[in-house]
């Protein structure tokens, strides 16, 4: 039974996940560490946890979550190598870094990768999940149930899928925010006042998403319902096709995948 969790790097993403988990599992005892202490204190307050003053000595925990940036991992690994019980499970939320590297740097075997996204901060996130084969069935079941408490979880048995899909689900909110900004910008171009332009754009994306979630129809069918032959939407969609919106989106996701591989080096 997982009873305790240590969080090393309590930034936005790790804090959102841990708060989601703790809200469902209030018996979980949590320790938090960040170099500047401030964010560890904030998270510890929210989950009735403890703050670790340093990494000199680590308490014993069933599970550790690594929530620092990929570029900060080597420094963290040097400080904690040999201090985790060889049997502990490490959940990494770092983009790109493979389980084999984490296991090697920390001298442990049981590594899990979770790739969340920022809507987790408002309880609407999705996370990709991969668990190394060294977890036994019961441990895997408990980790999956723990992560289910934080977001909608999509599990893959091929670790490569985490890197391939990160540019879709983890980076995806940035694309949606960018599209919202672009819509608002065009409305402002036409003379709409800024606050109203942003509100219109946000409601457009929110309403369309809600419709997709609630409707039994596919996004293609819903698109067709808006698109009368030779109507105004038809003209607009022809531009997306001519200028290659799909190709551009595929290229963006592939560029993110390439970057994930670079971060692994
Ligand atoms: N943002 C996203 O949408 C997203 C999505 C999926 C995955 N991720 C992954 O989530 C991770 C964190 O991203 P974030 O956006 O939450 O970043 P963040 O808010 O900047 O948080 C990073 C945290 O790591 C801490 N840290 C820095 N160096 C450390 C060290 N040596 N040891 C322990 N902790 C250390 C920082 O401490 P201080 O507070 O003291 O600076 C900070 O609390 C990244 O690896 C990223 O790849 C992010």
C-alpha cells in the first residue's frame, strides 16, 4: 500500500498533480522539497505535508515524484543518488528523460513517467503514463489509481509514445491558447475592444469543447454541421486546407518530439 510520497521540485505541474492525488487520498503523508523552499512550503500547506530543508538526508518514502525541469535533473540526481531505498518507486514528470536514464542516475529500478498538462491546475488535465516493467502488478495498480485521482490518465506500454504524444497533450494547451490569442487579435483588428475580444475567443473554444464532449458525433460531423456548401465557413475552411493547417500541426507535434529526444541526451 502506498502510504507516503516525497516531492522533489514542487513547481506548477508537480503541485497540481500532488494536490489532486492528496484530495482523494488524504491519508498520504507528503514531504516537499524545492531549493528556494517557497513552493515546497506552499504545497506542504495544501497537503498537510512536511518541508524538507535539504537533500542531505532523505526520509523513507514509498514513492518519490521528480518535478524539476529536465535540465535540472543531473544536479538533483547527484545530490540524491544512493539516498533512495532501492525498492522505492520514482515518478518523473520531466519531459524527454527516459526511465533508463533516471534508473541509472538514481540507482533504482522502478521508474514511472507521467506527462501531465496544465489544465490539471483546474482539475481538467490529461496525463500520459508509462510504467517500467520492474513494477509488480500490485504496485502498477496502485500507481495508476493514484494518478487517476489527479487527471484523466492514458497509459502506454511503449515508452516512446510518451515522447511522441507530449507535443500533442502536454504542449497542446499552448496551441489552444495561441489560437485563442489569434482569434481575439483578428476581432481587435475589426475594432472590438480587447477584453471583449478575449472573452469572445475564450467562450468560442470553451463552448465548442463542451459541445464535442457532450455530443455523440465526431469532430468531423460537428464541423460539417457548421459548414453549409458554398457558405461562409466553407470558404474559411478552404483556406485552412490550402495553407496546410493539418500539415503545420503535424510538423509542430513532430518538432516537440524531436526536442523531447534532445532533452534525453
Ligand atoms: N508546464 C507544462 O505544461 C508541463 C507539462 C508536462 C510536463 N512538464 C514537466 O514538468 C516539469 C516541471 O515543470 P513546471 O512547469 O512545473 O516547472 P516549474 O514551475 O518551474 O517547477 C520546477 C520546480 O523544480 C524545482 N527545482 C529546480 N531545481 C531543482 C533541484 N535541483 N532539485 C529539486 N527541485 C528543483 C524548482 O524549485 P524553485 O521553486 O526553488 O525554483 C521548482 O519548484 C518539467 O520537467 C516539465 O518538463 C511540464
